[in-house]
């Protein structure tokens, strides 16, 4: 199968990781192209073109009019499937009806302006299905995200703690995510200060527009190192993981925290509720500083050990099989002529 993935952003985060990992994995059995804008191949720390497997053909389109250039690239490639990730990629496919099967993943939620013109959709969590109109819902698959079988390096715990001045014997609460309002990191900092835990530290890993404000807000035992190319190394340095998100569609980072065996505190975001049966977190209301502070205190008092989570259903092999079957089903549906009900057929002379 010839598959083209499109993602036209500049900076690496969860959606970009999803697209790159998917393209890399599919390239083991299919002919895969990844269409990126040139900004993704820059020299900034969170560029991501260098994460693409050599087995994947990479097409870089100009930063100027990237949507137009990406659409032309798809027309030139004529893939069986063009799979869009985020808004720019969806816009690139919107006018290509009949060129190929056009699929989009709902990395956030269903948005008519982005997704209504697609042939098929992939929802990463069940709650997203509710907003999809019935005709398109029939061409939608709910496929969970996955976790790759990699862990942080064994020496990273001691190394990172030493590098950032965190005592080796301290209990460290950790969070990983883009520094933006939706992640609720300001709530976490306030809750940590309110909890007043004398032997605990808080480390928040990630970059974003809110990072300078968060650093001004942070107390002396709060560390914000910024973007990391190896967040799993940080997971090894944590003792517990906290997700204070105001909105989290799925939460790839929650899978990473479980893979690291960390006990978890999470706000009642959509993603945390979807994964709650697997991760069994201490759930707290969204935007509730007092409740989160109490959860931090409870965990600091009990200091649970790392645990083994059952992540079998999140293997990438199972997700590849589901997606491959979905592609083939929708390609078959696209090839069939549309049969209208008798009362919906146009009158014939």
C-alpha cells in the first residue's frame, strides 16, 4: 500500500510524535512518504525531521504556502491513502476528492472546518465520536494511541538530578507536556506550593509560550528544564507522575508514565478518564488547586513504589493491524458507487 502522511507544523509534541512513529512503523510493510514543512527540519531543539526512519521517504515543502505545496505533493504522489495530522494537513487534503483515500486523525477533537471534507477519520479516544456527524461516523474508527517499547537510560535518574540540583534522595513529582494553558501546569505549581512538602521536589519538562510565566511562578524546589528530546529519561528521574491538564484528548504522556511504572495523579481530563481503568490514578477535579494539593500530600505520605501496568493493548503492532484493516475497508467503500435511496434520487426525464 502507498501511504502519505502529512503534518505541517514546526515543533515536536505529541501529535508530531504520533505521525512520525506511525510512518516509521508502517514503512516496514508499506511504501510510506511523510510530507513535512521545511521548518520541521530546522536546527531548533524541537525540530523533528531527523526522527524519521530512512525507510520513509520525506518530502519537505516550503514554509511559504505549505498547505498549497503539500496538496500538490499529494497530487504528484497519487498514494492509495493520504493521512492528515492537524489542521494544515487537513486543509491540504480538503480539495483532493477522488485523488486518494483521505484520512485524518483527531488529535484534539472533531472540527467541521478541518474534518468534514475527509473520507474517513481516526478517533484516538471514544469521547471524540460523539461530535462526529452520523454519515462520517460510519467511516470512523476508534483506535487508541500506542507506546513504543523503550525506557529511559539506567543512569539518567542520577545524572539529571545532579544536573538540575535535585537531591538524589528527594521524592520527585514530575510532569511532561507543552507549556500552555490547556496543560494546567500553573495549577500544579500552585498545588505543590500549597501542599508544603519539605522533602519533595517538582519537575516540569516541556517548552511553550507559558514557560516564562511558569518559571516566574515557580518556587525554589520547582525545576522547569524546558524541552527535552528524551522525556523517557526524565520519567526515570521521577518518583511519581502528575497530569493536571484542563484538556487532554488521550494523553500519550500517560502511557509513558505507566511504561516507566510511575504512580499517577491526574485531573479528570478526557484522556485520563479513558485510561483510568488501566492506570488507576488518584483522580482530582480539573482546576482544583486544593484537591490536587491534597493528592500530592497523600502520595508524599505513602510514597508508593513503581508498579507494573498491563499495557498489552497499547502495543504498536496491534494498532498497525487495526489501522491497516481500516484503510482497506475504507478503500473498498470508496471504490463502490454511491447508491441513493429511491426517494433521494434526482428525477430523470
